[in-house]
C-alpha cells in the first residue's frame, strides 16, 4: 500500500458492482471496528439496518470509509492543524519572522501539527519531535484541515534514531551520503527494498528528489500517516552534514586540493580548499611527503595536506563559528527581485547549485548576499522566493571550489592569459576591502582586477563602470581566461567585476564575508563581457 487515498479511489469505483450482501458485510465490519456492534437492541434492529444499508449510495459508503480513515490518522493529534502553503514555512523558537537565527525547523505543504496555543498571528505548535512557532495564516483547522489531510495521507518512513544517513543508493558507502534524516522526521515511501526504503527527500509539486534510508535495526518504521516538521538546528546543523569532518584552517587563505597525495606542481591541483571550508574525510594516507587526507567537499574529491586541517572534536569546536545561514538554489534559474514581493522588479537571476549567504529571511522570501558594490560598501537588495522549494535555507560551511590551473598554451598569447589567471588565483581567500587595491591586505572588485592586470603591464581605470568601457565587447561563447565579466545593480548600472579563469569560473573580490573567491561566471546574470587583453 503506497497511498491509502488511491486505494479508496479504486474502492469508490468498484463498489457500484458489489452486491447488497457484501455491502452488509462491509458495514457490519465497519461498525465492529468502531466499537458500535454487540448490543441486543442493535441486533433486534437488524431489519432496519438492512434497509438503511440498501439505501446507501456508493458515495455515502465511500464517505464513511474516508471518515474512519481520517479519524484513525488524526487521532494522534489533540488539536489538529495542517500546513497549506506553496513550498514550506519556517518553525521558529520565537514568534518573530524578522529574526533569521530563531529558525529551528520547517514544515512543507501538507505537514500536520498539534496546536498548543495561539499567540496573536502566531501558533505554538508541535510537529514530529519539534515544538515552535509558525505563522497562523498558513495553518488550516477544522473541516478545511480534514480535507487537506485526506489529500496528503501516504505511507511514510518515520525515523526512530537520532541521525540516519540519506543515501543516493541502497548501500553503505561514505561517498553516497546526500543528506541527514533526524529523529521524528517523516519521508514519503516510494518502495521497500530489503533493509532499505526508497523515499522522497524533497518535492515541489512537479518533480521530486529521492534517496534511500536503511530502516533495519529499528532505525525507521513505515506507517500510513501525514508529514511532519523537519529539524534545522541552526549552526550545529552544519556539522551534522558530515560523518567525519575535515575543516580547513591554514594560516593563509587556502589549501590546494590535489589529484594525488603529493605536492608536485600545478598540474596536480584540482581545487581550492579555502579557510573555513568543511569536507568529509574519506581516507588518511601516509607517505614520504607526510600525512594527507582524502576529502570530498562540494563537487571536489582529492587530497589535502593534513598540516593545514583540523579533524574530530577540535574541528567541530572551531567549525561551528564559521557556519552561516546559506541559501542553496535548487532550480536552473531563479529571478532576483528588488523587494520581497512578486511585484518587485526583477533585476537579475541566480543559478542552480549555487550557494549564497543570507542577509534576511521572511516567510516565503529570502534576501541573498550577492556581492558588495564597487564604489559603495553595501549590497543591492536581492530577494528570491522560497515557494515551490526553489531554495533550501540552512546553516552550512563553505565548500571547496573546483579549480584547475591553466597549464597548457597553444601560443604565446594563450600562455600570457594563463599567467594572468594563475597569478590572480594566488590571492583567493584574501580579504575584501572597500576602496582597496592590495592583493594581500584587501581590495574591492575593481581594485583587485586593476592590481592583477597592472602586474602584467595592463593599465585599467579605477571603477568597474569605467573598466567596462575598456577593450572589446564579446559574447559568452568567446570567453577566454583573463576576460572581464561585469554585473549590474538594480538600476542597470555596472557595479561589479570578476575575471574569467576558464572552466566556467571567475575569480573576484566578492564581499566582506567572502573575500577574494572563485565562483561560477553566471552566478548571477552578467551585464557585459570585455576582452581587455587582446588576441
């Protein structure tokens, strides 16, 4: 039984061909299960009962079965409520939607709860193993709640252990962990496969993401029920993303991630592990070069020198202070608006699998940290909708960036460009300083580009707006390492610049929080691309 609603839909269609005798059996069984059968008076009234049964329509019998099912499902709640929203709502420790640090969980559309008390426009509720405040306007009660509940009854896995890994395949492998399920959380069942349950991790109404839970040994039980809240334990949640955390803590800005556990030149580099990043420890290797950790961080798997990393409790103690509220984009392109409303002006877009710092959060909207403007030490307001599960907001650590130094050059011009981008990437992890031009002590976006190009004898104006007038305008399919990509603010004025380094990436002085970093070239919509180097 995958979905009890489907069974009753089929029952409703088939019941028209059932004989009166079978109908009598169904109703007697229904009465027995309800504790309503057995008295002499009821037995004496059998002719009237038969007459009443024969007068029931298939729709009436269906409604009786529906009521019985809903009563059984909702009996675990004292004051039943259910969420009705596009996407999800936040569960908070305090009734304040402007405080992004009080989020302790989230409830998706169709999640059920017990209403504990009312506090103005807020309800104190309990859902699963979490109690907190949710906006009253998104929770149905009474008949509306029952109608909503009927649409959302399904077989689900209820997690019975503190933390249970969600995996991409039904096998225990440190590299196939895609998430964590926590005690009391519920995941819609797709199928049972031996000791494993294939479940829906997230769903947006049109598509879903699936994974596997190992439910043997009492880790989980399958039950026909409604959804419940999912935990979000603020900063500590960032640490539970790892079974064995490796934390980057070098004296400088970053560590190179290498394909093999040896420090033997730039052609062995496959990524950058900047200070404050987290990773999963896959293996420890000892060789003549010392101790190396094999790690997986984001999309990068490789080796880092153990001298510049922390593990175990020491990593956890420091890493928790580096965790920050982050928005992870889950759709191919998402509009960014100037205010948290569908009436707000769309001024750029962000792309799938990108992670952005969160400035503020509201029910249904989140404000992103894109970058600091050139010439203005502030951010443009950048709001994206969280409806339809477009965005996952949670505390997390920074992840490694895939990076392959430019090592081949077909001609002198290409070699020159490679030298420029390799030089620029040496300063990843160094600070952003508004108005600065120092590659070591701090620069803003245009100051960073100016100083890198100056090192190679190329003179540039001071601001990104003026830099966007230099050289030749090109298109994205003409991009080569060293070209400059410009971005605009809400009014369409260019105010940010990054340098293309190849492999779909730029290096840029992003913000005070991020410093100089590598990002995807279209992490937001480019306004212009310029070749300032030449052929």
